[in-house]
């Protein structure tokens, strides 16, 4: 059985504009179609890693989203939530209106080889006691 879980689309929105206050559990839920999530133009596929571990008897999930783009002006001051879509059409929400917010870091590498990517790499990290929920 093949699993096509490549990330083909990355979107983001300030957490203050999310259409809900909190999420309970890891349930699938819907975001209204009229809600506009700006697309981050990036090299495909992006990468999403979700790992979990037990800390003090509580399961803790760490989400790491990595994408490359030519944009140097991506806002990193405000708190954003990220909506990522797989090639199968599954969508996952990284972040919400509550702390901890996703943290974004930039890596602008000037390579020493012509075969190495010169794109800017952004890494989004988010840790929570729940896994990123699946969006219907």
C-alpha cells in the first residue's frame, strides 16, 4: 500500500484570524471554505515531521515543517498558524490561538557548490500535547 504523504501546499495565517478559539483532542474538523489562507510559494515538496515522546507521564508532540523559498521578506514577527496539504488532499493545522505558538526560523545559505540549493530555508517548530489535527 502506497502512502503519498508529500506536502504540496503550505498556507499560513496570523493566529488572531483563526475562526475558532481552541481545539479539543485530535479530532477532524472543518474550516469554512470562505476562509482565505494565503499560500506560501515554496519549492515542492515541503517536509513535515511529527514526533512524540512521553514527558512526566504526558505525551508531547513536536512538529517540524521545513520549506524552501526565494522570499526573503516572509514575516517572522507575528504568530502564525500553518495549514499544510498533502498530495492526497489531507490537510493538517499546525498551531492555534493559544500558547505555545509555532516558531519560525530562517536559514539563508550561500552555498559553495553550484549543485547546492541557494533558496532560503524556513523551519517552523511547534510543540503541543496534541498532534496536529486533520482538517476535513
